């Protein structure tokens, strides 16, 4: 299964929440985008007392523990999260293809020779992906990926759920969280219509909530937290000094009919 969606839709969190609710072992997250050589997925060779020894990665150790659990008949699913799968080039992903098809095997080259590992049936691999031209450093899913994963689209969180999660994570008032979330959602809508180039994810929403939690006035927190990546000058009161800049367009999206009359009224309550 590959979870596809925008930033902040909970793709990675989903695996951890699922394991927690089901009482499974904590998942193994593989930062696939951080891997420079395929061998790093499985371990590294090191020289010890004149000999070369292969040191297992956390992924291989996790699979070893899952194999023991399977052989002993222990219940539970061992979840491997291949995070940001489409940020890795094909040569990095290729060694994992064997455990994503019917063979369920990994062939690992080491200084001591190739090793084949059979992935036990209690291991489930889930990948995540941000797909779209706006995501820098991503690669298109090739046919080899599409043949091995079942795609699941992760939709944006409902407003009330996002508000509740923001309150839980930051401890701010629900009324404050509602203002932050509504501004963020309107910016996402504007980005979806290509009026602006950046849509704030829940990570930015949470960061904005933390500013409020630490005493920053809510309007200033929204400007700094949600508008910080938009280029363009601003006045002392946080309004754009360059109307045609990215910041100016983002600000206009909240205060004009570019969005809608109804949404404009919501935006005004956040100022």
C-alpha cells in the first residue's frame, strides 16, 4: 500500500496510530530520501581487528525480530513505513522490490557475500508519497512502483478534526485554534487555485499554535507562522508593502473576494 496525499495529511502518522490502536509493535520508519547508497538500507561494512564485518541496519534488525515473532507464533503486525518513497531514485528503491512482490525476498550484497532474507508474512510494508510538481526533489512513480503498491489517497483533515488536533498538541483555546485553522485552509484553497505557490500543512498550523501558546498575539502568530514563507515586504502591522508579491497575494486571498464573500468574513474574524 502507498499513501498519497499533501503534506500534513497524516500519511506517516497513520502507521504509528494504527500500530498503537491495534497493539502492534512500534513501526520501523525508513527515511528513504536520506539514503545515498542502496546498501545503507541494510547496513554498513566496517573494519574490526583486521577483518571486515557487516553491521545490520535498524531495518534488518527489525525484520530479524519480526521473523522470531513469526516463528514463535506471536500475534501482531510488524509495520515498515517507507517514508517519502518517491523522493528516492530508482537505484535506491530497486533492492526493496523483492520484498514488495510475491517472492518476499531481499538480496543484500556484503563484503562476506550476498545474503538472502525472506520477509515473514507478519511484516507489512507501507510507503508514503507526495505527488505533484510543487514538491521539490520528488520523482514520478514508475511502473515497477505501481505494480507493487495499492494506492490510497489521503484527504485533508476535516476542519473540526484539525482544530481538535491543534488544541491537543498545543493546549491553546479552541477559539484560537479555529482562527488559525480557517486561515490555513483558505491559504490551501488559494494555492489549489494557483493564486499562491505554497499551501501550509498541519506542521505550519501547529507551529503557529505554539507561537500563540507562548504568548504571541494571534494575528501576529498567524502572519509569522502561516505567511512566513511567502516572499515580499510587509509593514510594521504585518500588512503587505508590495501588493504584487507572493505575500501580498496570500494576504489578498484572505481579505478580498478572490476566495468568496463567506470565506472573507471568516478571514476577517482572524485579523
